[in-house]
C-alpha cells in the first residue's frame, strides 16, 4: 500500500483548515460586531453628554436673557428712586451696566464685550458632575438710527442707534464643550417726540378754526360751549411776585405754544359765563385803585378815586348797570363772542406760557371812579369823540353828571380817552409781565418802560428768534427759530418751527412694524379688555382705530406712528405720566371720546378733530384744529405733561429707552 | 480504501481543542457586543425620554412653573403630565422622574427654577439600574 498516493494526500488534515477558517470568520465577525457596538455605545454616550451640556448652555443663555431684560427694565425705569442708576442697580444686574452706561450713568452704546458667569448654583449636591457655564455678551454692528436722514431745522440725535447683541453661552466638562448662541437687534431710542414735545399746543395754521366762537355771558347757562383751556404746567397766579430771572426760568421750563401762519391770531379773552374755571387766565382778578391826580378837579374830593380792572369780553358789559353800561357804544360784535382757546389757562388755574407766533389778546379794560362813601363805582364809558362832546352818555347819566365829568377832563377827549373803559389789545406774551414784581401795581405794564438791566434778565436760555435772544414778554413771530436745551445744546435751528411737517424721521426709530391697525391691536397683551402698550416706537402702515382702553405701564411709554388716520374712541391711561405719543403721518387724528387721553397727539399734515368734551394730558400738535360742536357740553382741557419736554436735559436723558426686545435667534455651535 | 477516507483521531482531537480554545472568548465577544448594543439602545431611549420631557416643560408658560418634589411622571399633576405635554409615556423597564426646585439668585434677577428629569431603567443582564439625568435652569419670567 502506497500511503503517499495522490488521493490520500489530498484528503489528509482538511478538518483543521476548515475549523481555522470558520474560527477566523467568527473572530472577524465578533470583533466587527464588538467594535460596532462599542462605537455605538460611545456615540450614544457622547450624544448624551452633549445633550446634558446643551441644556446647561441653554440655561446660561436663558439666565443671561433674563438678566438683560431686567437690566433694560431698570435702566428704562424713570422713577427717581432708581437714580443714580449705577448706585441703585441690584446686585444681579450690576455686571451689565457697563454694557450700556457711561461712567456718569448715562446711556452710551459702544462695541463692548462682557464675560459673565451666571451667578446661580450650577453644581449642587445633586449634580456634582454638572459642567461649568460661562457666557460672553457682545455689542456689535452699531449704526445710527437716522443714517441718511436729515431735515431742515431739526437736529437729529446721533446717540440713537441700532446694534446687535450677541450672546454665547458655553457649557463644558472635561471631555466636551458646547455653545448655544443667541442674537437680536436692539435699539437705543428717544421716546419723546423730538422738538414737538416742548409745545403743549402747536398749530401750523388756523385752518377753519373760529378763534372766537364762545357766546359769552355773565351766566354760565348762556354759554353755547366751553372754551378749550390750555394748561402749560402748574398753576401760577399773576401776582407780580417774581423776579425777571425767575420768571424767565419758569417760562423756559413750561410747555410753549406755537401758532403758525403770517396773520395774527386775534383772541378775545373770555368771561367763561362768570365761572373762574372757564374764564381766561392771567388776568388779575383784583380791582386796582389810585388817587385822582392833582391836575384833575376831582382831586379835591377825597372820597373819590380811580378804579380799574381787566375782564374778558361779554355782552353784559354794554347792557348791565353793574358795569354802568360802559361798553354800550362798543360794537356788539366785539362783545358777543369770546375766545375758543384759553391759551393761558383759566382764572381758576392761570397758566403763563411763551407763545411763538403773532398772537393778540383783546380784553375789556373797565375804568371808573369809585366813591368811598357810597361804595359805588361809575365806570367811564367807551365813547367816540363826538359822543364825548355830547351829553347823551350811556347808563342814563344825568346831564349835570356828564358835564361834571367832562369838566374833570377839561372837555378834552384825549384826557378822557386814557381814563375811559374799552377794549384793549395786547401781545399775549406781555401778559407774562404780570408775574413779575416791577415795583408798581400796574395791571398792564408797557414793556417800553422796563429798564435795560431787567430786560437782559428776561432772556430765554432756550429760545432765540432771527438770531436774537427772546424775552418772555415779547411777541415772537420770526421765521427762524433756534431752540436749545438748558445746557445750550441746539435741538432746532435755522428754520420756522411751522415748517416741520415731515415726521418720517420718527419712523426710523420704529422697532416693530404692523401692516394694519387690527394686526397691531391683536398683537397687544390685554387684561380684562384693557390693551397694554408694549413700549418703544411702533409703526402701523395703514390707519388705526382705538376702541378699547389703552394702558401704558411705567417704563413702557413710546411713540405709535400711523401712516394714515387715527380714531380714538376710548381712554388712554398712563402710569406716572409715562409719555406716549400718537402720531398720524397722514390725514390726522379724530378723537371720539370724552374720556381722558393721557398722551401726546400729533398730526402735522392733517387735522386734529376734537369732540364737544375732552381732556388731554400730554401735548397736541397739528396742522390745524377742528372743534366739533354737539349736544351738551363738558370740559375741554389740554394739560401739558412736562415729561415730554426735550429741552430739560435731565428729562430728555430719562426718556431714552433701551429696547432689548428680541426675537432672539438661537443656534448651537 | 474506506479506512483511508475517515478523519484521523488526531485531526478530531486537534480540531476540538482549537474550538474549545476559541469558543469562550468568542462567546464573550458576542455577549459583550450585545450588551453594549442594548446599553446604547437603552441610553438612547433614556436620553430621548428625558430630552422630550425637559423641552416640553421649557415650552410651558413660565407662570405654571412651581416647586415639585421628585415625582414619577405617571403621578405628576396635570400641567406637567406627559399626556398634557403630548409626549410619549415611559416604555416598559423605564421610569421617568421629575423634580423642580427653586434656586437662589442674586437680587434683581427673576426667580429661577432648576428642572431635573431623571430616567432609570432595568438593565436586566446584570441586574443593575441604568440612570440618565438631564437638568436645566429656567427663569420664572419669560423673555
């Protein structure tokens, strides 16, 4: 037997190779499977670790956003107890102040970077393995709000800007790290309506407004309507108690009035139906006395003295014996109707102000002779020269009395004329002299008699016209005005304020734009049907009807710009006088409610239509004013809110708003 | 001829020896791989369970947040229940627990809550419990 035969050789030991091959395959498969499963486990572990890190980084971002919101709320809070900001800021927001404030505590936006570690316990006994979280906040991409915008006269504030806030929150442990970033466009804007905020009332033209439309009387029931009373600040009596300097400072700090157009605005002061709350203000209520001068024969009668007083105009001046029918010969048309606008408040609340624009006041000057023994006063009637020369004087004066009086004036009309009653005309700003102690008790001071030294003290720091300083008792109807703040920083220069009609620059401040009114209304938070204004500058690109109550909370003031018309049918309430301005860029504003509106109303290209009764606490600026008549009557009052005043530099600074509003775009790095 | 066709005893013995030598490690390799695969799957399930719960909680109105002692998700109040949040319940072998604590924050910041979602599961093979914890801190006031 040949054991080395071919067949045997081919078959010997084949089992071992087979086993080795199978084993090799199994080992390869096993290792592959093992590697894959280990890899899978590693991947899942890695993903789990990253998930944990993601949530911690995300927490860091959420905590930073909360701190930023709290910082913005605090910096926007105008409550005086929160100032100075750097000292009064709570511990939690202290690190963020450097991002937005200069060393003096005023807003200043510059490219800043802040590293912050959220001051909350990330690690605790429960999760000692928690990662560390650090946050970087960066301001970048700062650009002015008004880039490319300019307007005649208006000085735009370059500190108003848009900028990016970029937040990067990084969570890391020994093996890995993950970052969650968020960014949003933010703004620093002014919520005062620029130079317009200085005016309690600004009317570019008279339009169709009847300046003297109130059928006045000594009886309130005879009034056809109440006049619109404008209050420029706190009530100040015209009691000749101030110095020139303090009066100038006072008038600089109050809301001013602008009445545009070339023709004078000619008002007849009103008697308000005998009610102080409707009669025109800044008229001394007192009756003045003076002795009869020696050159007049009546001087020898010691019981006689001259008396005079200022009043609004009303028909009874010519018909009532109470006034000796002294205005009987004055044309009735000059007595029947009195002013529609009490520009200087009322007798009950006199409100001195500076009026820009040619504005004349017509008032009744009652002059007469008082008999101390009888307590009676005979008012010397307004007469023409022929009437004076005759004996048929009003009030049925006996011929003997007429002759007696004429004798006192030596039968000379000129002598009588300066003592007779009549309608006097005065530039409105001259009434401001009744605030000042000029060493005499004259009710009407002729500015020509004021000494140059006193005139210098009467200069306004904040207003000049045609390149010259304005004195608070002068008429101001130049075509070029310059308005500066109390630190001399110019806010308007080189143009007539009446030319300001294009308010598109305000819309450059807008942080949110709505296509129409309903979209805007629906976007607002509401409680019990009361809408809450979200704050900042908002822009509605069509018209707007406000038929629900609107509430402005502290720090949530702003400007609501509407391309077309605005209808207001319900009240607007603000907390602490927070300024809110409603601005119509188009057809105007129509108020259709008697409820109080605590806001500024601005419609420089349209009409401001006001109902038979209204109360506005803020300011009002319009191309023209329309006063609608209607059944019944009610108060018609415009009160200035001095928080609108941009010429008070502190007040102006207080109304910058840091709008850190989102939406925040997030991404994971 | 027929006796020459069979396997030799040596071959069989040697083959058995080789198989016996490699069978143990190979079996361990396969079992270990399977355990890793199961672990990865369980971890993945736990991660998803905790992540979807935490994310849903973060989307709730902040006013509804409040302190909550460690509670199984099946026993939490309706606001925080998986059914209310429209997220899946825990599958068999898994339990999910929620705890919300108020944490101290410096003055001036909003109150903040620490939300802890803990998922445990029975690993079966080694009779040990698996655990995955996901945490987040959320201020009580929304942006």
